[in-house]
C-alpha cells in the first residue's frame, strides 16, 4: 500500500504537469506567461519623491514600498539610492515618463546640514515649514536642539533641481539634545557680592551677566540688590526661592546687635517665667496639707 503522501499528492502533480505540457490534448487554454522576472531594476538619476516615482510608474504606493522596503523617507536621493525595483511591465512606463519630466518638479524634499546648534522651531521657520511637520518627517521629539553637523530633511525650494551630494547622503546623521528654555529672573546679591561672584554662582560668564545688567563684571553690589539673570526654568525657580529669603537674612545681618538683644531678652523672660509657675505649684502643694488637716479635725 502506498503512503498517504504518495497516494494523495503525486498523481495530482503529475496530472498538472501533463496539462501544462500538452494543453491542447486535454482541451485546456492557458494564459501566455512571458519568461522574465516579476520586477525589473530601474536607474534613478535625479532626486525624486517616493509618491512621484509611484505615480510615474503607474503603480500603487503600497506596491512601490513593498518592492523597495528600504525607502522609509518620502524622498529617494539618487546619490544614495541609484536604483529602484518596479514591476516588469511598469519599468518601461516609468523610464518614459521620467525622461519627459522636469527635474525641478520631481522632488519637494532635500537634505540640509545644520551649520550650528539650532532649535527645531528655528530650522522649520527657516524653510517655511511647520515645526510639527519637520519633527514628523525627521522623527524628532518635541522641544529639541538640532546639533551642528546634523543632516535634516527640509522642504526644497520651488523649481530647484540641485541633487544632494553623495558625501552628504552617505555621511548623514542626526543628533539632537533637549532644548534648555531660559527665563528672565532676578536674584538678590549677598554681602560682599560682585557681578562676577553672582555669575560664578550660576556658572555663567561674568561679561554676559554684566551685559544683562548694563554694568561691569567687577561692579560691587549692595546686599539685597537685584541682579537680572537668564536661567534655565528649574534654576530660575530655585533662584527665585533663594531671592525671597535674601531680604530677611540681609536685614538680620544689618542689625546683629538688636537681634542678639532680643534673643537675650526672650531667653531671660523664659527663665523668669519658670519660677513663677513653680511658685504657683508650691502654693498648691502647701494648700494640700490644710485640707487634710480639716479632715482630721472632723
């Protein structure tokens, strides 16, 4: 007896083979299938948006992305991706449409290298973009500073056909850090303070703090004098709490004699009050035997 696999499958496979080999003998009409791969490789000579490439090739965007899974960004840079895969029948259509297209209309995105540390909102404003769009296209979190040398995807100028250079594409990297938000606040000077000592307390250049206050770095300050500072949000909150306590300490420093005299007077009053309470306790204790004596006489 033949195994179940042989009995159930081998005869069926043999029948399919016979039909394909001699369809006329079995009264079958088979569709013509050309002997070529499913997809073809097409060269990319200009930067082109992914959706534009799909439209020129007359394929669905989902199918284009399925054939080119490495294209996670909305633009294909010719310097980094010189070839794409397309369905065999659509490759020729794409090449014909690409030859007729204006290179300046193929891409709406380009790569830009940050010359210095810049907040994401400033980069977006520079290229006429919403900050949310810039963050989404570059996968950036909210409230960051893009570091110098980072490569960022931004809107391309209308009609610009300049391709992104190969060294930019091949060495692209994006680095960022949380943005430090500064808040204007005022701090109180301590006894013997100068602009330089206040600046050093907050790890700031003395010249910068002097510029904020329109004075010199070595200028002396009076106790309790207000100094304008631009500090990170958390640091400014701590400085504000410290400044709120400074006037009280400054007043105490200006009148140490009075403070000490008040302390001595308060201490003396407490000491004098103690015997009075003891004396009242003595009277109460002395009264107790009298009550006991009256009970004895009864």
